């Protein structure tokens, strides 16, 4: 990515580059151009010292080819600004956030035009459980088996069960369901969670932080990638994951 970013940036001349916390071409290009760069955290590890050291060997030749000096203290990745949209202690055990990190309270307003299904406002009494395995695990056999298991376990309980399958999965494949079970391809999370009492999920970062932001308890079933680490961050100290009024509101 670095050569393409440099070519684009030299023509466009940005004043700053903003990147995903786990994307590394942006910061190398920014330093080669002499402009600052900011990162946004999207995994449990991003922004920690272990995360920075892990990629030192891979980044060194990129820096050298761009005429940059060695980065022996691993400062480049988070040299300027790191936006951590998370509870303040939502980090792996034994780690610490980069000194440039600013903890922000995430907001999930939903995209313009996204609305809730009409039936959400007419749910029967009793608790409402929302179950999802996200938009990657849902395509794997383990994810589909998990949703089948959730339906089997909860479909006859005295509660409202809402399941989202992802855009690629037809809800009809789960067959007919009781009236209090609703299966949809997609419902905007930020609009749905205020109507829920519990979230069953795969431990994806955005699902977890959305549920924490809404003050909801979770049942976590981590499967791949950063999901076990995200779940561990929730489990290590449940009290520390509660959001409070001292957070900065990212919408401001």
C-alpha cells in the first residue's frame, strides 16, 4: 500500500492521515511525507505496547525504503494520536494503552435512513434477547451452528428473541418460529439495543462496545481473530468495563 499512498498523497497533499489502528501503510506514508497521522482502535490489542513490538520487523524495511530512520522504540504506530473508542480499562491483562491514546465513548447512531422493523415497538412483555454472530463468523459453519443452538435453547422460553443472520444468510433457512422469535438479516445495532435486555454474541469489538455502551449484560461465544481477547477483556474485571459519565462523547 505504501507506494500507492505516497503517489496519491503527493498529488493530493493531505495535512494528516487517519488510519485503522491495525493498518500500517498509512503511518509509514505519513511519516515519509512529513505529516502527522492518527489511528482509531478496532481491536482489543491495538494501541498496546505488545501490539507495537509485534510488527517491528515487518515495518523496518518499509521505513528504510522510504528513507526513514530506524524506529527502535516502536513509537511510530501511535506517535501522534490514538483514538480508543472503548471503556477505559478494556485492554488485555498486563498491557497499557499508548501514551497518545484518548479514550472516547462510542456512539452507534446508525446510518441515515436505517430504521427498526415495526414489530420491535410491539414486543410482548418479558425480557428481550438479541443474538448475533456478526458479519464474518455468520458465514462459517460454527457461526451458523451457534445461531441454531441459540434458537433451540431459547425459542420456547418466556422471552422475546431477536436474531440477525447477516445480509448473505436467508432467515428462512431456520424454518418457522414461535411468534416471539424474530429473525432478520440486519437490524441497525444502535437503534435495536435500547430495546434489549441481553446480548448473545461472538465477541466482535463493535458488538461488545455497543452492548457496553447500552449498559447491557452479554453472553460471549468467541470463535476467531480478536474475539477471545475481547472476551477476556470483559471477563478480567467486569466492574472496570462499565461506562461512566467521565467518558468523552465522541459525537462532540
